[in-house]
């Protein structure tokens, strides 16, 4: 087993299945602007680099002039509907409870306001020392400074820290910061994209982490 003192968790597609509510908010935005809606898979393929990139990609190159209005529409709708279908993945509560006593942080590229609200609403905020959204710092995943700040704050060496996530930016953050990268393969991102990045560890259910880390 691998000795770990700091767990960094992604939110969307790792702790919580947020996909349906994100898709609904994007398609509401597109529909309100008179644009064609997109299928779920395409929208979820745009997730991971923050809401601005999500909206830009969803609008496409021909409608970049609508980004500002689309962002306002998306945020207003999502603020009201981000918990309509969002729920914890199986094994999350079990995993977090098992590692009580270990430092744990949520780092998401999702807007900070939404990140905190979802973690709190799902009843898991008490497990974490910090909850950080994409606009909390002037940089987002996969910038190594995100991990390095918490390594210094909690005086933890790189080999004793892991990031668990379903996105390419999670695995790239691990590589950039020199910490362990654990890919969750049942999230929003296609597993082939994650496996191509050669993560240090993979899991199908977060409860598996109890047998991998100590």
C-alpha cells in the first residue's frame, strides 16, 4: 500500500455525478439564444477546463460573440438547478470516512461558488480541509502551483500526496506537481483519454482507494 498524507479530489465526475445538470444548463443556454441543442456526450466532452471554455466550446466558433450573454444565462440557470440530479458516486462516502484524519482538499476548475455549494449540499464538506473552485486562485488545474500551495501549507512531501480525478487536467496536475495521479475511470471523461495519459493508478470505484492507500 502507498502511504498518503494529502488527498486532492476533483469534484465533477469524481466525487459527484454532475453531468446531467451541466448538460441541462448548457442546453437551456443554447436554446434561449436560439441555437441548436447538443447531445450529452458532446457537452460532457467539453467539461474540465472551467465554465468559460465549456460555453465557448458549446457555442462553437460561429457564435463567440455570444459568450458573455451565454455565461450569464448559464450561471443563472445552473445556480438554481445544479442539484436537480447531481448525486455522489457509489463509494465516495465510504472512501472519505475511511480516510478521516488525513488531509483532504477538493480542487475543481468549476466556479468556486458552485463547487462549495455542491460539496456542502451533498453533505461531505466536513470531510475536507479546503474546497477550491476554478476562480479561487488566478490559475486552474493543471497548474502545479495548486498542489504546491497545499503541500507547503500542510508540510507534506510530494510522494505523500495524491490527486484523484476523472479528467485529463487531474492527471496532468499530478505530473506537473510531481505527486501521485489516480484516474477514476467511471466519471464524465472517456476512460481511453485518461489511460492515454498513463496515470500512476486507476480505480473504478473510490472505495477501492482503501486498499491502495494508507
